[in-house]
């Protein structure tokens, strides 16, 4: 389904990432009939990572993308590389309740492995995407700081392998960030940030070198089931033994059953002009990615060329802000009032795919049709884990795939007409709680 509105066109988003991306060449166009082992719908992180991993195992793979590689959330997001596979690593009791005691440790380990997959692929294929280690969970209240301290203790007890450090007062936190908005926080050196559009396109080029055929600007209009699955487009047809549907928030009406379980929600980012080195060193001396603990959270980081990339505005109404800059700038200035005279050079946004239970949806529609979607704003690393599980399943080992596939995912209430207003009303309640400090 083609999306065209105030922030979407057929081209890559008018973002900082797109303006400074390293890979500017187009991929191929499909014409005629193609026959492969695995066909993938969607060239975001889930689809491209699966294509690369399958190609490494010798499968003949094709990827079909209705726009361009990295056009959706994979090329628009905040670039925060965070662990956890659907549930926070520290919420081990929640993991046990969802997946069962026998599977909880496996899911915990997947939450670590997902980041390793990304760092490994960057190193293996020499992908230039500005990877930087260090991530700050910032606390605005004492209760949040207490929870972050408990998080560190729990993760260390469960064997988390990376260094973490708690900052328990504003004075010590200035080693990381100079903002009166936060009273403390938890730094995790196993997480970090990167340029997501460069990552997904770098992975696509690596897959291409291994023989994967990637076709852009080709919309799949029908999936015809059978012993071999047929993907029909207006310009050609693909026959495959196995199919992976990875359209996520941009799936449209291609698979209504999947679309009913994922809600497109808007998220938006602004990018400043390049800041002077002394300003950067004063505001964010450690160069970590930062995120607060609220429901309607802010997330931000420095780009490799010295811009502040500031995101937020979780929007469940399906209506984009008339001006992303005007909507986000007050939030940025609450964190960094020192930047009140700084120019904003870029503003952009897009949809993330939200699931009701906030757990990635990985499963099968049929014996030879797999899917992955609904990362709920936390997808850079988890998408790669989903791709690994599906790759393992197609290769004959479904043990870890089945752990995720057994989770029940409900459709959003209200149907296509009322589900977004209902969720928007619910999120307004949580935003109100944030506003009054509950």
C-alpha cells in the first residue's frame, strides 16, 4: 500500500539521514517472472537482515520493496541501538509470565544477542554507519531512578555481560549530559547509536553481493498461497518456496489479519545545524544516546557531524503535526535551553508499528509464509533477532522461533475505523500522567 501524506512520498524521507546517506544508488526494478527459494516483502531491517542471513546459508533470495530500501521506519528512526527483545531485560518476571519459566532465559539471551547481531554484521561487512557505544536511560523522578538502579542489579544478576553505571545525582550526571531535566540515570555500554539508513542500505548491499536480488518500487498486490507461493505485482511475478512478510506499519491491506494486529503510530525527529565542538562537549560530553522513562518519551543523540537529533511526539491519532519543528522544539528546549538560538535544519517523521502487548510479532500465516512486525518503537536490534529466528526456522531449526510464535497477539479493538481514536484516547491518559508527575 502506497503512503502519501505530509511526511511521506515515494522517495526516501526528507531527513538528515537521507541527505547525508553514503549509498545513493538505486536498486533494480522487477520485470517478468522470478523463481527463488525465499521471497521477502519489505526492505526494512527485518526483511534485509533475513535476506542477508539466508544468503549466508546458501538460499536463493529476492526482496520486493514498494518504495526504496530503508524507506520506512528502518531509515527514519532515532538510531538508538538498544537490547531487549520485546520486554525489558530487567523485567524478568514479566518475561517468565509471557514465555514461561523454561523459556525465560532464552528470551533474555535473545535480548542481548539482538545487539550482537547488529555489531557483528557491521564488522563483518565493514558497514560505515557511525556506530558509537553508550546509552543513557535518564531519570526525571526519584521513582524512576530507583527502578533504574534495580534494573542494573537484576541485569547483572542474570549475567548481562556489559558495563553499566548508575548516576544518582545531577552533579555526577554532568559527566554524561548537562541538563537540569534529569536527576540521574543508568548508562549501559552494551547499547549505543548509529545512522540507521546507512545500516539498512549497507546490509542490503552486502546481501546483494551474496546474490540476493533486491527490487525497489515494486508493490506486491496479492499473495497467492500454495505449495509454492506466488507474489503478484503489476510488473512481474515471483514464485517462492517460502515467503517472509515484513511490511510492518506499512503493510496496508496486503494481509488484513496481520494489519489488524499492528497500529501505525507517528514518531518524529528534528536535527539542528552543526554545533560547535565546545557546545557538544559541554552538553553531551560522553556522546551517548539518551532516552527518558515517560510513556510519551523524548529520545536524542548527537550525529557524527555534530548535530543534535531530537525525537519524540508519539502520535496515535494518524494525524501528523502541521509543523514537526514547532511541535518538537519546545521539548528540546526543556532539555537544552542553551540551544534557544540554534537553527533546525531538518524535520521528518514516519510510522512505527505498535502491537497491543509490545512484543515483536513473529510467526507463520501458513506452513511456508512467515512474518515479522510490531516492534513498538524499539526495532533496530530486535528486527535482526526476528530475522535470525525466521532464518533458523527456514533452515530446519524452529526451537527458538516457536518460543516467539506461540505468543498470542490480539487485533486492536475498534476495527480499522475506530482503533486509532481509541488508542489515541488511551495514550492521552498516559501523557496526562506524565504531565502531572504520576
